[in-house]
C-alpha cells in the first residue's frame, strides 16, 4: 500500500488527463507543509475530473477512489480543513494504482 509520503505526484499527474488548475490542487494537497488555502470548489472539481465524485441529494459529495468510498461534507467556509487534506491524501495515494501503471521491462 502506498502512503502519502511515497506518493509520486509527478507520476500521478503524468498518468491523468488533468488541466492545470487540477494539477495545482494535487500539488498543494501533497505539499509539505500542506497548503492552508485549498478551496472546496477546487477539490470538488478535481474529484469530478477524476470521475470519482457523485453529488448526493443532501449536498454531500460521495467519492469513490482508491477502493474506498467516502462521503465528504462541504466545509462551512470556502477552504477545506486539515482532516480533509489527510483524507484526500490517503484516497489519492491508494488510487495511484488505478491511474499509474508500472513500467514494463
């Protein structure tokens, strides 16, 4: 299993067809220390671009990524909190196997 400390951001970005805004969000999620100003709308857009998000009737976002299903509650303010960063790092790290294929010898 991959954890966020060994997550290869460049390999993930190369394996996905994300626009520059989505790429920036991924980089900020995995920055050390993590960015303090990642907006919910940017995260939601990233997850939708990855095909991993479904809007629920109650306003929450159901995310299926990396073999996990998580229901994210939109934050009260525009920026996501540190716990959501931790959760997203875990999910994206586990999803690497879906997006990044090992190089065949």
